[in-house]
């Protein structure tokens, strides 16, 4: 028996346990706070708030976050998957656990105050950070530490959506984990343990209600192709909006950036309150065709804009959930248009929304295989593979034609690294300028 594989697999199991418990605790904290503060004690019930509270919640939450971040050292402000990728792939360092503490409490505040971010991105950071602590404790090599961090990220995705296989594929595509038996086995172990923890606490259901879906006609495959292209273009536009916002505001203090993001979300929530928080309740309503065409279009526009600005201005939340909601809105809109204007559509309710949801996830994260696997695990329906593949692949091709292989995460990293390079050049040039001034003074 390969003792090294057994050892890292056991550490993977422990990582999955730690990550799963932490992610569930993070989710429970958000849900408990929402039950306490929202009308009727209902999770995500921001729509029932009066307009002035829908504006006040995200602005006040952003202001509190800004005051906290203003007092934090610059190195402690970095959180989320972008921070994780930066440390693991580029800096080749273990994740600081102090940043994970900031991520837990500030991420919770960002979500419960109604800002348009998710809990899955913070969950991946939390899962990877716990594994980094474990790796330092047992003094793992650099490669094994990276592997264990990837295992923690997989366990977090598995615990969030009850999709253990999608968690494994996610870290392969997003973290660029090299496929090898010694690498995959501990990641699988961690992902399975994370899913078990989620199953014990929340049962077999994922983060939102998933309908039983089925295709009605093979003619709908052409619609899937066109919808996939549209989703790819929207996903690329979202990535570009995130990158543009980050580039324009990279030097802004948190006090300015966060408050502007909260202000914009509060304004948009006056017309589309469904954008507030996780929006998974709105996604469940899309599956049941409870939202009209105008509401879906407004939700798509408002969710895209609010999330792009919030993520670009570095609010401590994630973008995986918003990408699902945006894709679901495109799919729900497509389904309503077909049912009203053409007799082609005879598939089940929520079919297009489910396909659109994962196609957008693939286009924004540049993780098409993880999206397809998530589709299978969420629905348990193998007949949905073919239309899902058509939509995801066409979305990937359309997005790639506009923005290359950049994901929302790598786009943010590119902006961050460009700023760091500029700062470094300025610091290197400063001694030269000082010496020139001194020499001129002596003359």
C-alpha cells in the first residue's frame, strides 16, 4: 500500500470534515440572522420589506463593512476565491487563517444586509483556509499543501450544493489541479465527507428547490443552442463588467467603494427586490414559472449590474450564486417566450431555467464540465445531459470568442497583479528620484 497516498487521503477526510462543518456553520449563521431580521421569519424574504428598508439594508451593511475594512491592515482585506488563487497558484504560500476569519463574519454581514453576493465563494475560501492550517500543522510539502487546499475547496462546494462530484471537477477546472491518481483521491475523499456533512444537517436537498425536469421535443435542442450562445454573451459581458469595475476602482478606499456598491444595490432593489442577498428564493420561483417576462428581464439586468459592481469593488462575497440566478433568469425568459409565442415548447416547467443556470455557471467560471456534472447531480436525470451539453458548450464557445479563457476570477486577478506591478515599479523608482534630488541639492 502506498503510505503517502493513505496519509494524504486521511488528511483529505479530515479536511472535508473541517470544511464541511465550517461551511454549514457559515450557512446556518446567515439563515438564522435572516429569520431574525426579515418579515415572517422567512429566509431571503427581502421582497416583503418596504422600499426604504430595501435601500437602507445594503447601504448600512456596506457602510459597516467599510468601517471594518478601513481599520484592517491591507493584507487582511483580501478574501474569497480570488485571494485563494493568488496565494496558492502565484504566491505559492499557505492561506492566512486571519483572512478566513474576516471572510466568515464580513461575508455573513454582506449577504444578510442584502448585497448581491453569495455564500459559495466565501465557503470555498473557508474550506481551503482550514486545510492550509492543517497542512502547516503536519508540515506538508508545498505540493501536498496545495492539494489539501484544493480538497478543502471541493468539500466546500460539495457541502454547499450537495454535489460531491461537481466539487471535484470544480477544483480541477478553477484551481487548475493537475489530474493524477494521487491528486484526485484525497480530493474525492474530502468532497464526499463535505457532502455527507451537508446531508446530515440539511438532508438530500441542495441550496435551492430543484424541479423534476425533462425535455419535450428534440426540436428544442436548437433552442438550447441559441440560448447557450446568448448565455455565453451575457456571461462574457458580466466578466468584462467585473473587470472594468475593478480596474476603475482598484485604488478606492473601502469607505468609498463599499458604500457605492451598497447604494447601487439599494437603488436597483426598488424595482427588483429579488436581487437582494442570495436570491435562491427567486431562483426557485423561476423554476415554477412564477415570474413574468418583464420581471425576469429586470432581474437579469439588476442582478448582473449589482453583482458586477459589488464584486468589482471587492465586497467580501462570491459570484457563483449570482451566476446561477442570472442563468436561471435567461432560461426562464426563454421558456416563457416559447410557451407564449410558439407551440414548440412541451418540456417540463423549469427545464430551460435549470439548463440556463448551469450554462451561465460554466461561462462565468470557465468550468463547463463542473457545470454539466452539477446539472446531473442536482436533477438526477440522465436524459438532461444532451441538452445540457449543447447549452454549456455553445455558451463556452460564445464566451471564449469575446474574452478568451478568462474567468471572472482570473480577470480580477489580472487587475490586482497589474496594480501590484505598478506599485512595485513606483517603489523601485522612488529611491532613484530621492538620490537625484539629494545630488542636485549638494550641487
